[in-house]
C-alpha cells in the first residue's frame, strides 16, 4: 500500500513529467517571429489586457497607437488587481524563466527592468531558439490562413494547420472570394469550381506538412448535411458577387463546411473543431477581450457530421466550461470524437481539473489529447503547459494511485499517452 500522500505523489509525477519535450497541437504562433522581441508582446497578451480592463483600466491605456513601452508602463500599474489569477502566474513564470526576474511582483517598480531585459530586437532569431530550447519544445502547431504560402520556416518544428473560418463563415464576402481566386489562380463561380479550389488548398497544405484542418464555430452553427441541389443556386450567386439572404448564407456555410469534411476524409486529416464563441459581445472591450460564449451549444447539432464521416477524427474543444460532461459522453460513444485540450474560458485550473478527472475516468486512454497552448508567443507555451502538467499529476495521484492503487509507472505511461503519444498519433502526417 502506498504510504505517500497525494501531494507527495503528485510532486514526484510532476518532477518527471515536466522534463518531457512539449508537443503543442494548437497555437497562434507566427513562425517568422515566434518569440517576443519586446516585453509588450508578452504583456499585451489579451488575457492581461482584458483582465486589467475588467478591473477598471481604461482601454485607451493599451491602445495600439501608443508605443510599446508606454503600453507596458500603463498596464503595469493595474497588474496588482489581477495578481490572484492564473494568468498573472503565467506572467511571473515567463519573467523568471526567460528574463531572470527575481522580484516578487510585476508592477510599476519593476516594469523598467523587464522592458530592458525583454528587448530582443537585436538578438532576433537567436532569441527564438533560446525560448524554444528553454521550453524544451518538440513541435508547435500553427494557425494558417487558407492563402498562406507556408514558406520561410522549418515545418517539422512549426507545423502548418489549414484554418478554414474565413472559407466557411465569410465566403459570401468579396474579400474572401478575391483571396481564394487569387491564391488558387481559379475563377471560383459555382460548387464544382469551389470543390476544385478547395482541393488545391488541401494539396498545398499537405505538400507543406500540414497535419490538420481547423475551424472555430459559433454556437448556433449546426453542420447538418446540406441539400446540394438547393444550395447550388445561392452559392453561385454569392461566388459571383450577388446578394444572398441570411438563410442562404447559413446554407452556404453548411455546404462549404461539408465539402471541407469530405476533403478531410479524402486526405486523412483530422478536422479540429473549436465550438462556442460569440464574437463582439462587448464592443467596448480591449482587443481580444470582446468575445464570449453561449451555454446553449450542444454536440447533438454535430451528430450528422460524426455519423457521416466515421473515418475523420474530430478533436473537439468546447468553450463553455460546463460543456465538459457532454464532450466526455460523445468521446465515450463515438470512435471519431476526441476531447482536445482546455480552451480559452475553460482554461482555468478549477475547470481543467474537473474535466480532466472525468476524461481520465471515462474516455479510452488512447483518445485523450491533454493540452494545447493557444499561445501567440513561444514564451507562453511553457507556463501554460506547466499548469496543465501540475493538474494532470494531481489527477493521476488522486484518481489513479490513491483511489485505484496504480503504480507510478502506470501513471507515467498514461501521462505519456495524454501529452505526447495521442497528439502525435492523431495529428500524424497524412497518408502515412
């Protein structure tokens, strides 16, 4: 019988797990400038600005029109109001890990030191390498526009992902059509030419090492199979610049989405679905802090999709923190539904702990994708993953060792599957 306490076991597990290379299956990293060149690129992360704004900071204090150092100084004066949050803990870990910060708090008294140490413009790509190595990264997945040329970086480290929000949600807008025509060299005017154009996009992305197709969907989107004959006329009108009604826009979106799912099936790419955000609920908010979620979203709206494409893996992230039980149930029943990380408003330790415990207890261990950073700069990958690795260690200690009598090796094997083996398998190279 194990005589150690759960916290002692969790510490031992974490000390081992924290040494593993990080495989990050979703981020917003710019591969041409992956690490922060100015501390403003760290402190300007929307989590910090929106929390400070929520605590009373006027939005204009972090306006893009201000110079970076002024934004840092302005925001630093409000950080004491959010130092209770996990996001602030990430900030401290970044400052200490990458900038040698020894202070107790980031604020007006210490911000000048961090502005100075965070100035990496002259170091350039060497700083990217430093952050990569200090973080012990293996691979980081990107979020690439459909017309990204995908050149200029090592795609074995920074892995492309075809992001399709604009294609699905904005195809009726002139700018999206112009981009699609220009990038594919085609005149896309109907369903047939749209299929051909999307096929070119998949060819391009797979050729450059892409391993997933991804989209963020609003809560009222229901991807039922579209009646293609009925959809062809409004689709043709939209593609040729004619007006379409709101109900026709919905039909166009479902049609494009379904075509994308068909290509994921053909190319053996996972279709990564992030479900739930409503955009611009709070127009007066700071950049990145204007969107929320709707608790009424349900995976039942996706049943037609899951049934129609049994060979497509659907890694699912749900934005509402109370949607975890439904995601566990769908992952329990559907072989092609996979719970994927803990996203945005659900990326809070209390919510992660509850969802993670349920997934460990109820979802096959070969299907759980533990975490992704959703980071915009490399510096955020390590502190975010460390938060998850601590919670995973606690869950394994309590649910597996204390409650079920598991050995440490069993726990570490499960942790390897959740953090490394499953994402590498699910997001494997196409056609392998």
